[in-house]
């Protein structure tokens, strides 16, 4: 079986989590880098990774890597790659990408050259002067870093954070991949009571339910590579069967609360779309009065930062009252709170036992951890 190389981009700070996920899928040669993970794979692994990955942003198939300090090198290096192995005569192959710290920094020019080089190779191979591009899409992604070009095909289509359950959201939603990462970092496995007092559209509790049930997050959506002629439909069916065979049955105490009734309505609707409405409960609640009497549990939450939804002083007031409320929780409770606020610990009322740097989009945050 031909060995392929996959590249999985991640949000900064999630590389280790995504690498561990790939190892759990028994993929060899897992190698984390800044902002992405590389690994070896077979064709059958493309559906498996797309369906199962919780913290990666997409799955890219690496076609080749070569030096490219000039446009001539970019053209010749691109044309030398075996594009006909992946793209049929009617395949559409749009090009997009980025260049950093390289002599080639004009992205539109790089796009145009790569497009021409691939078209030259495919046209010669298929014996045509004009490529119709009226079939499935084989999105080419390029990355030029320090004069080295890496050319890839996007197997995912829409980003993997788009699970398919969040048709509508609330202001400043949390990306599903980051929500799943927060749950995984809390080491939640479905046994403890789990609470999110600032649940918004329900992303964190829904991801917690998917993790507790061990349900593959990609089962409810489609992927670009499902339409590729060299990937048998059976590989997708086999991957889905494998994923569903690993699901757990059980009842879990997962709760989300928010002071906004509209957000709670949306959260309930999203839970239904994710098919976890029987595992999660949502209710309108003020985080300032959050309390629990069970001896242990986990709070994983993403309160407003004072950057987008609320003014900074409002956010500080919210942290203060929430800190006072959680101070009354039994000692067995662990808290994981994501915030970009530089004075979070002071306003919350106590220093975190641990902090981990994460990024919510382009916003640099810390995951403040208490009781760990």
C-alpha cells in the first residue's frame, strides 16, 4: 500500500493534543511542528482522520516539498510533482496558500504560477490543451516558508471545526476544535459532573458529550475527498463503521447555563443537531449564583473577555462575582477557565494552579486551571 504524508494544521497551543489523537488512531511517524502535525498514512486513513479528529483544523495530503527561492523554481518544482496520481482529467484544482519569510511573498503571483505548472503537467499527461475542471474539487494549498514550498491537497473541504451541528450561533462563538481541546485538557472522561456556566450556543457541553460518548465529531458532515475518484466509497463506510463501533453508552451529568434565554434556545437546538440532547441539559442561569453541592466535578468555561462582547470593566465585575461563587464549591471541583484578560486572576480572586497558553482565533488567551 502506498505511503502518504498528511499535514494537520491546528490552532497554536493544540499541536500536542492533535498529535496524541493521531497516535491513538495508530498512525505512524507523527511529528508535531508549530501550528501543524505531520504523519504517515495510507489512503484508508484519510477518512479515519477526517471523521475522528477533534482538535485539528483540516487534513491536508502532502504532494511534495521542494526549494523555491524564485518563480522558476516554484514552477519547475510544482510541475515535477505527480499531480495525475490524484487529480483526474476533469478535476477542478483551485489554488490558495501563504508565504512567510521567503523571497516569494506575493501570494497571487505564487497562486498563478502553481496553477499554470499543475495545468501544464496534467494537460500533457491527459493529452489535452484545455482542462475542463468540471468535476470534483481538488483544492491545492501551498505553504512557502523560508524559501521551501510545500504543496498539498485539502481532503476536508470545510474546516473540521464545522461539525455540522451549529447552524446558528451567538456573538463571539468558540471554535469547536478549541472547545474540544479545553474538555480534553480538563481530562474529562464522562464520570464527573460537568458544567459550563457561560455556555453561549452550547459548544463546550456538546463537545464534552461527544467526548464522553466517544462519538467521532465528523459523523454528521461530508468532506471534499468523498468525491475523489481514487478514494473508494467503501473506505468512508469502513471508517464510519469503525468509529461507531467505538461509541459508549451511558448517562452523563453535563450542564450548560447562560443568562441569555436566546442563547439557551440555540444551545438546545445545536444539541439536537449533534444528537446529544439526551446527554446534555441547558438552562437559563446567572453565573454569579453558580453553586453545586456534589463533592466533585468540573467547570470548563469561556466567559466574556471584555474585548468583543462586554466592556473590560464589565468583564472584571463578572469575573469577581463568578470567582466568589466558585470559591464556595466543594474541594473536589476543578475549574478550567479560558480568558485573554491580563488581570483575570486578580479579579477572579485567586491565582491559578496552572496556566496554558491557547489562541481563540487571533486572541491570545490562557486556560486558567484551579484544583488540579
